[in-house]
C-alpha cells in the first residue's frame, strides 16, 4: 500500500510513523508513507495556503489552488481515494479502517484553521472522515490515527497474525482482561482457569469476559455484534434484556 498525506506540517508525521508496528510494516515493504508539504504547491513568494473567508467571520480558510495542484500531481492518472479529514466527515470506525485497508493507495488531505474551501470537498475529495465528536486543531492527528488503524490490518503487519481479527471492535465486542506472569502479584492472583490447561474452558471464559465487559461498558455494541445463541444465553444470564443484532456468529 502507498499512503500520501498532504499537510502544512509534514514534520509532525516523522516520529509517529518511525516506531512500532508502522515502522516494521514500512521496513517490510508493506506500506510506503509520504507526508507532503502543501507549501511546495504554492506559487507566491510567501507560500500562502490560506486566506480570509468570503462573507466575513473569524478565522482563515485553506485556499483551493495549492490543494488541487498537489492532489493532481500526487495521484497522477490514478483513481484513488482522496480523503478530506474534517469534523464534518463520516465517523471513523473499525469497519471504515477495514474498507480503507483494501485499497492499494490512499491520499489524505489535512485541513487546518477553520476550514477548507468548499470546492475541495465538492470537486476533489472522494470521501470525508472524522475521528470523533471533538475538535482538533487540524487533520494531522486524525490522519495518524487512521494510518495506524489501517496499517496494522495489512497482512504481515502484526507479529501474531490472528491478533487483528481478535481485537476489540474487530469482533464487535470489547476484549476481556489479559494476564501475564507472575501468577500472583501483591496478593492478586490470576483467574485459575487460565492455568488449568483446558483450552475449551479458557476459550469459554474469554468469550464470557468479553461479553461481560461489553455489557458493562458499551452495551450499545451488543445490538450490532455478531452473537451466537450461546452468547445470547450468557448475556441474558448476566441480566441483558436485548436488543440483539441479526448478524449471526458462525461458531
Ligand atoms: Cl478529521 N479534523 C479536525 N480538525 N477535528 C476533528 C477531526 C478531524 N476528527 C475529529 N475531530
């Protein structure tokens, strides 16, 4: 996969993409990430990327000309997703990450200031994404969040290949607790079942813990999660009354 990011702060992307999973994915050749400076496509002496809004009001608006020139240069003749990062976009979820991970190329436009000229949204962007209902100073941090979530889905990016499929949200549920050594720490022992060696009992315990944690913290997820009849029975025993989604779990 190749990812291009258009920003007035390309330096922000250096260290986050030079650590951990993304660094390893880049080293393995699974992904190539280019952060481009929008100012390279300005034509005036001051490398201006913003201007005052028509009709007045506070703040500045990002000019369309350098953004169009940069996107056209970067994508060439290819038909690729051109994603505008904006609080007005569709909400980023694990499903959206999975959808983006299926593309060979992605191009992100990081908006700054109070906004981006509407013609970028209307005639250049093919998608608009927000990472949540809060305000960031710009799209840069949102781009990093999305790139991280997408890159870890690329085949070969994780050491433990089943991990991505078992993650919180990939299953539609939150994950249950995890433990490692020592078996007792400051008087707190790990659940006995984990040392029993009974794989089926461990699997059942894990599933129940995930259901319990989801019920306690994010019951809204249960209406959409793929659940087996056994899951539903356990949830009813935990006091959950429904609703259940109609996506069935094949287990
Ligand atoms: Cl994509 N941009 C900005 N500026 N703020 C946000 C966002 C994006 N997503 C959530 N808040």
